[in-house]
C-alpha cells in the first residue's frame, strides 16, 4: 500500500446512496461513484451539517481503484 492510500479515509453518506465519500490526506472530501475507475471520476464534496458519514473499513478502497 502506498503512503498516500494509507492516509485516505473512506465513508458512506446515508443521504447520498450510490456514492462513496473519501477524505484525502489534505482533509478534502470527494464523492466517488461506484464502478470502474471511480476515483478517476470523483467530484468535490462538502459535508452539510446534517451529513451522516459512517466510516468504512479501508479494504473497500480497492473497489474505487485507489488501492494497489
């Protein structure tokens, strides 16, 4: 695992079904769609006050193409 990948945190947002939420090493959040090359198709995400982010185990990063 690369050092950058180890610094990424993975979440689900109950208000955004169908997306993964990733926080990068700089603290920025990204909406990542499921499917092939999801990380390459990410979009910026700003959690709202009513966001329901739930942490997801890191081994799911491979589903997003961000794990080696």
